[in-house]
C-alpha cells in the first residue's frame, strides 16, 4: 500500500457539489492499494498513520505528537493512481488493485484505522467517485509511506519493514 500523507489545518472532499468528508487539523491520507496487497500491508499502514509523529508538542518541540495524542482527525481518500506506471505517455494502472477487490479492502483498512483511534475522527471520501479534494497544508509537511519499501518510504521492494513500525 502507498500513502501520501499531508499534515493539514483543514481538508475536505466534494463529490457532485456535495461535501462528503471534511476535517479540521489532522492528516489527509491519499491511499493507493496494489493488486498484491494483503491484510499485512493494511495493518502496517494503519499503524504508521496512527503512530507517525507529525505534530508539534505543547512546548513547541516539532515532531512530538501523533494524530491521536494531538486529538486531531484523519481524512482518507482512495487513490488508485498512486500505483500508476508510465510505459508510454499514458499511465498504466495494472499494478493497482481492481475496484471489485479494492473497495472491500479499502473499507476494511478504514475500519482498522477507526478501531485504533476514535471512529468519528476517521473520515473518508467516496470510493470510485470523481472527487475534488481541498486542503490547507500545514508546514507544508508531506510524507510518503510504502508498505513494500524497506524503510517505509518511497520504494518498490517486496518485503515489509518490521524493524521500525512506529
């Protein structure tokens, strides 16, 4: 699984003129599911998102608090394009999980996040819809997580990192 995480002051998702998800301060997470992702990938990413210290503490120290410690919200947006490859000028999405398997996988991932935090503070867009995402980036702070990269950052190796799951 891949995730582009942005620390935000606020973020929202609109579908057909209707706001379907919105948060105040917290994390906007663009989530891509690969065709060969498993429950292990989803568990790894959920832990990363909930434990990542992206926020400053009360004494002004940066990188002190995770989203739960800060009491902030999470907005997830399904994003199959994170697994695009460009063999030609057009993107190839064959590495992304198809919508039939991706929808239940994504919904189970959201349930993992909600089970690890406060369910009402984990919001999402609308799977498979054309969405307009609006955000006010805080920092800007942006991280990329990839469950297949040895260090959890951008990469394409075939093993999960277990040494540093925080």
